[in-house]
């Protein structure tokens, strides 16, 4: 497995130089032209590039790569390469430019990528994680009413947690705007900065994913005001999807199916031995990012995330509508976004129920 941590920067530069046409073609740079086998089926690619973030909600990618489940499912004939990202925007641009074939990514950039490519560049083929987000606040804020005039951080404008925060605050009767004004002032900033800001008192809280919500509770003395799963019918909402380049899916469906077997194997191993998975995750995050999570914090945050291959498609549609209502996204038709036949084949082979695109 080869890692290319600096790929995002190069690909963004390429995308800027080549313009929008490159994004719309969404050709895969890692997939060589397919030669037909004697049976008429396309041969497997020489390599497969997988993109992900070095964080908890992308644990199935990290654990499956480091633990060997993906390689075992794909076979030794396919070399796995990886690319790590810090934002969904970077990852989508990498997929557009052919820099990755399969990616683990949040729902908001999934929808944005679908919209920007007019439904041509990508499809969701599975889920990876659900839940794991909360509004944590300082001492003295104990009710919704206490938020009047507060300053709250979110990871970035228009990202999954930012949309959740703005929608929920709107439901509570609070006005927000994209310039940090309103009844509750939302200040998009990276999660590490938000942790420090909460510690020194320059913000009053943050709507963040795990493990940052847990870290803010343990390191900044914050407490949970809103546990986001409680806002959703059924108590679950999509946090991480698995997307694939349309061209790669059409050219190498058998390889995508093998990848999905590796994903299901990984999820089973994470469920059967979470301590081992957490230790492997911490080690890999430390290797990639240079900062190793504390094992006790990671274990606590792990309890707030549900790792599942179900993409929870209905919740993505609701999140997208919230973004439209907030005027952070133009109306978008999501029909055709999900391609779940290969996942359902893999689930059926294991005697597990199918998942739905609705």
C-alpha cells in the first residue's frame, strides 16, 4: 500500500489550471484502460486509490487498509494506493481529477460533488459511519435560551455539522448568517482551533464531530447541550459515505464488489474487537498526521459513532434539503446518486438484509 499524503495540493493546482471541463469528465487517473479478458469481462485494474480523512469517522477506511482486509478482498494483483485529505472539497476535486477511485467522505461534499458534476462524476456505493456529532458548550449554558448572543464554532461553512447547527438554531428561533452575525454567531474554524478557542474562552461552544466533541468535554470542561442523534427519527444519520468514480465503477464493477467485501470484513472486525481496532486506528492516525490520539479519549468517542455499511440515504436527502432551506445549496435532484446493487449482493451473500437508496 502506497500513501500519497500531499496529493490534494497537486490535484487542486491541476484542477485550477485545466478548468471546469476536467471536473465534468471525472476520468480516473489511476485506472489504466481496461483490456478484455478471454471471457469478454474487463481485467482488474493494476491499482486502486482510496481517499479518506485521518479521523475517527473514517475509521473503516483506516482500519481496513492497515489491517489488510481490503488487500485480502482485492487480491495481491491490485496495488492499493491511498490519499489523505483535510476537507471534503479537496477530496471531491481529487476524484474529479482522477486522483482517487474510491473515497470516504461526508454527506455535504457528496451532494456538492454530485451537483457540480451534474450527476455524472460519482455514486454512493455504501455507508461507513453514522452519528458522532454534538453541540458542546461551556459552563453557564444549560438551556437553549442561554445560547442568545453566544459564539459557536463549526468545522467549516456549509459542512455537515455547520448545516446541522444552522438548521437547529433556526428551529429554535435564532437567526444566523454566513458572516458570523445574528442572534447566535457561528464561526467556522478547524476543530483543533475550536478546541483551543473553547479552552481560552473566546468561543462559547462548538457543533463538531467525534472525537472532537469528546475532547472538548474532557480537555475544555465543556458539556453536551445537543447530542445530534436525538434530533433524528430512529436515532441515526449518515456521517460518512463511500463514493466511487462513475468511470471506475462502470469499468471495474468486480473490483468495486471486492472492495465492498473488504469493507464488510472490516466492519465485522471492528465490531468483534473494538479495542484492537481503536489501537490500530490511533497508531495510523499518528503515523499519518503526526499526532496520536489518546486511547482513552478515542475509546470514549468510539461509543458515540455507529459504523455501518448502510448509507442511510433518507437522512442525506434531509440534510441536503436543510442546506437548500438555508440557501447554502441550490436545489439538487439526487435521483441516481446511489448505486447499491453491488453492496446488496455482498450483504445477501452473508445472509444480511439489503439497504435502501431511499
